[in-house]
């Protein structure tokens, strides 16, 4: 069965499409790529930037912090860095809780 065109979801977006989504110039996107090393889109065979959904989510966070919250670029960098550390701690905490749960069930089964 061939999927309908409407059902096909884009995997990558051009820099122009990203600029239109956020209402900014392409030069701002290129500038933020230099300022935020986490924002590093792939390039296609022609050398054009192609943004994945993960890139768009990161760009959305940066846009929110800088344009809507009024953070400086350094403030946004720090906020993103803290968020990454927090996410890593959450993942580790979840793993430890699962291990503890397994150990408790093993101990109660003896």
C-alpha cells in the first residue's frame, strides 16, 4: 500500500524553512550555530544545511530563551547546559530506581 502524500512526514528541513517557522532570518540561524555548538545540523550532498526534528527542538529552546525570555546568549548557553545536566541526572535516577525495585523483588522472593 502506498502512503498518501499527507501521511509522509518530513525528516529534514532547509535553513529557509526553519527561518520561516520561527520568523527569523537565515543569518540568525547561522550565527546561533556558531554560538551554540550543540546546534550542528547535517549537510546534504550539495553542502546545504538540513535540520532534523532534534535540531528544530534545540533551536526552539534557544529561540524561547533568547527571544521570549530575554536571556543573553551566555545566559541561554548556561540554561541549556543546566538542562542537559538535569536530564542526565533524571536518567540516572530512573535507572537506579529500576535496579532498586528489581533488588527488592529478588530479596522479597527469597
